[in-house]
C-alpha cells in the first residue's frame, strides 16, 4: 500500500524473526553510528549465544535496541548479518522507504512517541516491543517522495560524518602528541622529572552543596554538559537547594567524568559551582602540578588504561582507590607550561572544528524539522 497521511508503524514495518547463520557478521546497534560490525567496537562484547540464537537482518531492515529506541539506538542495515535477540528487526513494507524512516525516527515528535509507547517503571527500564511499536501513529509522505527527502537529509548527514571523522582524527593526533610530550627524553631532561602516585598530585575534593549554608540556587554542571575528549563545556543548568548530593567545586579545579571514563570527559573549571557526583573534583597540588597539566595527565594513555582497568563492564565507573595509585612522571612547573603551550594550537583547532560540527548538527536538525514539519501530528482518530 502507498501512503500519504496518517497510518500506524505496523502498516509500514513487519517484525522479521528469521534465525541467524554462522557465516554472517555479528552487528551491533550504536547510538551515533547505527549498525556496525561488533568486532570494530572499542569495547568488546562477549556472548555465549550461538549464531542461530541471533536474529537475521537484511539490507534495508532497521534493527533497534528495545531499551534505547527512544534515544535513537537503531540502525539501517546495508548488508546481511546477525544481531542480538534483544533487538527488534523491522522489515519495511511497500509503503515506506527505509532511508526515509531512519530520519523520521529521529525527529522530536517521533522520539516522544517511541518513548510514550515503551513500557517500564523508569527510563532506564523502558522497553519498546514490536507489538507496541506497531501501534504508534505517524504521518508519512507519499512513497514516491520519500527517497527524495531521504537523499537531502543523507547528504547533510554525510557532511556531518565527514567533519566528525576529521575531528576524531585530530583528537588522535593530539593524543599521540600528548603522549610524546609526557615522556621525558634525554638524560638531562629525565633527571628533572619526578615520579609520583596520581593521588599525590591530585587531591580529590568531596565537599557537597550544603542547602543550609547555601540557600540560593547554584550553577551546575552535569556529565552531558561536557564535550567528550575536548575539555569543553557545552551547557549548564541550575540546581535547587534540595540537591545536597551535588559536589562543590572552585575555579581551577579539574572535573573528570568517572562514569564511562573512556569518554574522556574533563573540564578545567573557570568559576565556582556544583556538579554531578558522577564527576571526580580534582584539585592539583600546587607545588607539583598546575591545573592545566593535571588535565593533560587525565587524557594520557597511562591514566586512561588505569581508569578503564578499574571501571568494570556493565556500568563502568573508575575507582579512585585504584587510579590514585597510578604512577605518573611530572616535569618541573616551567616545563609543564611549555607542554601546555605546545598543545594550545591543536586544542584551539579541535575546539573550532567541534563548534563547526555542532553548527552542522543544528542545521541538520532544522532541515529535518522543516521537511517533516506539520506532517508529524497524527489525527485524533489514530490517537483515540
């Protein structure tokens, strides 16, 4: 059937339940890259399931994570493979172009409906089963127009992907440069460097926001306000006096996200405030280390290996007792400043590139809203 107007998602997709085969690649759904080969993921996922316990996915199918579909955890398949039985595999019917649907599912109205039709007591327990997915009302363009709309949005998406790849490559170049700068070279230089345990040059601040002493609202930083790998603040909020679990920090302190440490979320505070307890608030020992150089150490491969080794697997959190004992080599204060200055040009470039990617993402979002404008509100009949 060819639609232009209101229908339900079950009219557009059926649930593919074919069993997997041993010779096929295992694919995983990611939040930002769609369906990828599981072997390519940085974090390896072990499974005891046989290939026949997996689900088959074919080119043009859309596979989604039942617990994260409303957050955008789905992917459009470009090859035949197998996926976890915890996913749902959608086989497109005649009335829908799968590329068009992959952009439709990301607009705010659809994300809201995908959340609203999911079941669970809390957001982290929500599941969207196919039978509930199939009930969701939606407005779609005529089938003949859908590929045109998908092509426009795909071009915008590819442009973002290209700049993202450049950004990630720049981060890798910076990481390699940083690790080289953090290694003392030559006998004379090495004699000036001193070895410390990380906990000796970074004091963990544990003071919390006290609503009795601080009755006013406080400026607050959460994990989502830090750009991964950039040391850049991209947002903030205001917390209420009741939020006594928030950690207090001062200008010059360094925040590091201990939850999922591989994301490399860090920030040198330029003002006083409070933050989520999922951060470590670190204050550098002034006689040994500057805040800027402490931030450099947080990005080093040695530190990241220690953080990852202590973090566990299901909900990884770095453990301070383990990380604080990591051995680090520290140069004199003047050389710390020199290292920071050498990193400054590439830091500025990465921040500008990150801002450009963010601008392209806003442009893509606006384009999506324009193309899907007034087309996304289901009729009262379908919502009844």
